[in-house]
C-alpha cells in the first residue's frame, strides 16, 4: 500500500483502531483522523486490546459511531477535508446479513457491495479535498466472499470516482496492526490483501504504483476473475459453468440495488 506522509488521511471502520495507530506511529501523516463503526463503549468491550486511549494520547481525533452508509455521519467532519480515505477489510457483520435474509431485502453479497459503493460516494462528496488527489482506498482479501464483490468492476458504477488500479497490501509494514473479526474479539487470518484505489482524478504519483489485473483485459471474465481465454471453446465452457452463473446472479442483484439507490440513472 502506497502512502504519502504528506497526505491528510481519514480511516473508517477501523475496528480496534490498531491500523490507525500504526499509521500514526510509523507513517506519521500530516493529519490523521480515525473512526470506528462501534461506539466507544462497544469498542472497548469487544476488543480488550485496542488503541483508543493510545490514539487520543497522541492527539489523534477519533470519531466513534461512524456509519459510512449514512451521509449525516460524514457531516460530523464539519467540513474537515482529506487527501485520502481508507477502509481496511470491510465486511458486513453477520447479524446484519442474517436480519436482511429474514426480511428478504438483499443478499449479503449485495449488502457488502452497497457498503463499498456508499463509502466511495460519501467519501468523495463529504471528505475529500477537491484540490487534492481525492483518493479512496479499499483493502480486501482475494478469497471468498470478498472476491465475489466485483470491487474493480461495478462497485463504483454511477460514481465520480473511477477505479485506478490495485496494489498488494503487506501487513508487515504496519507493526501492531491486527485484522479483527467484526463481531467479536478475535484475530482474522492474515490472508494477503489487495488495496483497490479509486479517484475522480488522474493521480500519476499513485497510478505509477498500481497494476491492472489480466482478467480486466479483453476476452476475459472480470466477474469470475479468469482469463484471457485460450479460445472460443474455453470461453463458452466458462460462460456455462455454475460459478459464472452464480456471479451473473450476484451482478443482477447488484444492478437492481443500484437502480433503486440511484433512480436517476
């Protein structure tokens, strides 16, 4: 993950705040504001080992109860602007997905895509300085279910910020950072991560560090992350496969959510 210490950085959804603390102590950005979805009481009860007190002692502002899907939450920034907003390993909590399933509202796949879509939208609308690079970073895992969200494809559909590319996330560069379970005080396996970068601007400083995966090139399947195909037979076999049909269903559900969320499009 490329970070410029001259950037003003906002972290969102940083469960135990260990990522924000690693930024504060090792990257030392010009400005850092950290935020968590949980309120302070829930955070300290859920994660006995957390960086809330340490960040405050370092004079880093911490915003608790920060819901990235709620525009009123972003307005709590009171006009404070940033160069980059980063969301590390976002994932809808299990209890939210179970409630949605019972209410027959949306699949957990769609809910996770919606979380990322709204993050990019509201970060661009409320947090990013139009005179800066206006960067949104999303770090995720290259395993199920994360790789089924089409992050580099249609998550940002209809938004000003476009996908610029991606880069590896090396957790060893952030001492003390622990990837946490969103529901309880448990460490998650440090699966190799990918940081996806979005911006409404061209940002040469960052784009020179990024790659575009081969499955986004011609004659490939970006939904399933495979390709390029070796020939027409190979392509047709893939298109008929169960996995591809499942991904088509996920994408259809996502497009339906987008049409409801952005009815003007």
